[in-house]
C-alpha cells in the first residue's frame, strides 16, 4: 500500500474545519447551469486531442471566475488554479472531456449529430461514456468554490483532461502527457479527486471502495503470416485465418484454465480480427488486436507470457509465422487504486452529500481509467455516480460506451453535490 503523504495527513488532522458556506446550497445554485453545460457539450462532442470547442467553453468560463487558466495542455487540455483566502492544503480535481466514435441512438432534443473521422473511417461522435457530465460537474464545482474563495482554505487545481479514451494513432495524450509536460512538477497537490458517471448504479447513488477500483489495461496486437492461395486449394498455401482462429480459441483458456482468478480477476478479449479481401482467396496475413485487464503486475506479466507462447506454438503447428506486440508499448493504464486513508477520511463526506444509505460499496471493475496516472503521483479518490433512472432494472441499462447510453440528469446534481462536499471537507480538514 502506498504511504499517504505527511502533507496530506497534516491536512486531514490539523486544518480547522471550514463551515463558511452551505455546500449543498452552493451546489443547488449552479444546478441549472450544470445541466445546460452538459447538454451543450453533449450536443457538440469532440474526439481525443481534438476537443477545441469544449476547451474554449471551459477556459472562457474559468476566466470569468477570475481563475488563473492555462490552455493547450496535452494538446487541448485546460488547467485552472483557485487560491483560497486562508492557508490550507492543495487539492486537484480532474474531469475528462473527450467523446467516443459512437453514433448516438438516444432520442434526445440535444442528441449528437456530429460526424468525424476516426481510424480513417467516417464515424458518428457521442459522449457515450459520460465525459460531458464530468466536465459540466467540474465547471459547477469550480463555480461554487470560486464563490467561497474568501473563506476557503488552501488551493485547488482544476484539471480538464483530453483524450482519456486514447489518442489518435501516432499521437500522445491524456493524463500521461499532462504529467510528462510537468502538470504536478511545480504545483504538486496533496490529493487528487475524480468521478465517473456509471450504469451499474441508480441516479441518486454513489459507489466507492478502498484499494483497487478499476483494472489496469493493456492492448496487444498479433500478426499471423501464411501463404496466399486459392480457396479451392488450401493445401497449396498456409491459412492464416485458421491459424488466427486457433490462437483466439486457445487464448481463452489462459484466464479460464491457467490463471488463479480466485485471487484476483483478469480479462483477455479479442476485439479485432482482420484478414482477407475476397471469399475464395486465402489471404497472406491476418491481424488480431485485443485488450488485457488485470489488477496485479505479476499476473499481468504471466498472462502476456502465456499469450505470446500460445501465439508462437499455434502458428508453428500450422506452419505459419507470427509477430506479437503483447503488450503494445505506450498503450497502458495502471490500476486505479483509492488511497485507503483518503477514502476512509472522505467517505463520510459522500454520505453527508447524498445520505449514507445511498453510498454503495462497489466491487472492483474491469474497466480502466488513466486517472490512475494522477493517483500514482499523489493519494487519490475516485468514485462512481449512478445514472440509471430510479425504478429501472439495472440489468436493462445500456452500459457506458453504448450508442444507447442514457444519463438521468439527477446524476448531475448528485455528482456536483458529492464532489463539492468532498472538496470542501478535504480543504477544511473536517474530521
């Protein structure tokens, strides 16, 4: 377990309680504006490293608040600083701002009609993961905290991060690039906070846990080379499609039969299988791509060792040749871990914001987040905000990344109240 910093411990135990404002009233005061921001951003989504309109909307408002604002961070990121009127700790709060190459299928008056290019293909663009909500919530929190500035202890960094979903091929981006450019070098916070709207909870609920929350993620690529021939005479060539299919099939036993998943979960998924251009021609090459999700460095290494071995021996058995990038370099998100001390300290703040009965202990989740890069630098707390309308069966809710992903706007109020309460309590040192 990473040791919590002395500065953070001091902030938790020594700072005077801050009770100069009613945080719930402050959250309610920005509620309508948060909804309008979210709808506007939802209607005008932008892909990673291309969030120019979104960044301008963010920067323009933060400047109106009188904050120090820096734009163009990691291409299109926006960072702002608020200095409170009293001494206290430093806190960073992060929201991601990019959308996904997904064509929206939700019937909303502000549904996205945006089209763009992704991977050389024309695609629809949608905030199918809820980053529009994250951005609007953090703008609301920044507005509320700016209104408390005179009595606020400490300092706050607002991080509006681009490209959480990944950068275009050949580009760097996201949290990793922000840190590489020195985000925490000259102004290092004592803690960092983040949230994610999520489909496994009802609107009104908040989900949190100590320790590992989100899996580490990796990407892999396997190229299988055979010998092209006519489909009517397969014996005259080497079929890379059959070989690749055997690799996919055998690789499924790595998690189900070879790893001790009673200790920690793991996932190995193939998401791309590309090869061939005509029904009666056995092609020369097939490309496979997929993702691995793990919570443990040793298990991650073991999984990739087994995947490489499976690919090599299956190809050898078929007389094919294989090249593996497993894992692919520079395409990795670490495990997102909630600092135990910080989580114990701030869970009561979440309960204060939404009621103890609405704060849910959630299990580890196999999705990944590059918030983990920030939380590896300083103690972090990351929590879920439910989006499913009350009364709807959670099993029927469209997941994040779906073209049917739907957010009950009650989640915006819950997210704003929760993040504002957590931030104020951390800065004020409320026991």
